[in-house]
């Protein structure tokens, strides 16, 4: 039996498009930056290719969309469903509006980016050099996954809020693990660090576990379950794309 087929629910991870601080690598947590023009195009390109009827993310199969409250994530959500292909040409109100009216769209602090505290707006090398000047990290370099952020969130705090959301998603998807004719896919629109943390927790790993992951602005990742079993969460490492209409 295949580990995965189209009937097993999926969780799609959508990272917001580029911002000014994405370009130079500054830690952007609570700072509410908008997308750059290039960021807009990144998300629109993703939408045209991946979202719509008979595409990877089919609106008809979405049970719920969870979105970070930050402006860059909210703009990304709007853009993902702004093309005619994503909206559905036969729906005069648009898929986005219909999903919202049906109560399938939730903005949640659980998906807000990691609170970087004193490290907001800094680069990694600035954080590490500053900590060493204060007598920290004498034997090993700072690692956010292990050490968290001064004045911000610890790995344990991020874990706690993500685990609550994961439990909610599994409760939502569990009854439809074998399909059953109802769309049970979930889309998350969030941030680089937070979505990588979500992937670790989805698999049951502590955040400090070394697991190198990359996620470009405007990118989409996929999580699911092995063997049609809600107790066997997995990465969907490779997949076939649905045939177009």
C-alpha cells in the first residue's frame, strides 16, 4: 500500500513573501513590515502555479486556513487567493470570500513569528557577538532552537503554542484520514522560523533537534500522514502533481 495518496489530509505551509528585512536577513518578529513589490510577485506566482481547481492546493479540499496576524502574512493570504484561477471563475464572490463566510479562515497568534525580543531587527552574527560581549555562550554559539531569545520567546514557549494548534488540526483531520469525500486539507500562512518549528513539532521532535530546513519567501511546504494514520505524521517529501483540467 502506498504511504500517501490524494485522499489523506494534508497540511500546507505557506511562508509570506519577501519584505525589506527578508532581503538582508534581519530577524523580523513583531515588526509589522509589508511585502515588497517583489514579495507580491513571489506570492502571485505561487498562487498561479499551485492554487486552484485541479491544482496542488484545491480550495474545494480546504477545511480550514490559519493565518498569522502579521501584515506580511495577511497580505500573502489575500494574494494567494487573488488570481482568477484560485478564486474560481464560476464563483462571483470568489473562493476567498466564500471560505471566510463559511468560517474556514482564522487569524491566530499561534502562527505569529517567533518573538525575538532583544534580537528584533538584528542579524545572526550581531546576536552572537552581542551575547559573547555579555559573557554568554562561552563554549558554544547561540542557537535559537536551543537558547531562545533574550526578552522574547524560549523554544519551550513556541513549542507550547504550536502543539495546541497541531492538536486542533489533528482533531479536525482525524475523522477524514481515509478520505470519505470531504475536503480536510489545512493551509497555514506564516513565517520562516515559525513554520520550520511547526514542521519539527508535527513530527514530534524537540525544537533543539538538528534538522536543517530551508524555506524561501512565498514558498509552500507539505505535511501529511503515513499509512492513513493520524498517529503517523510525516513530511510529504516528494509527490506527484494532479493532472490539470
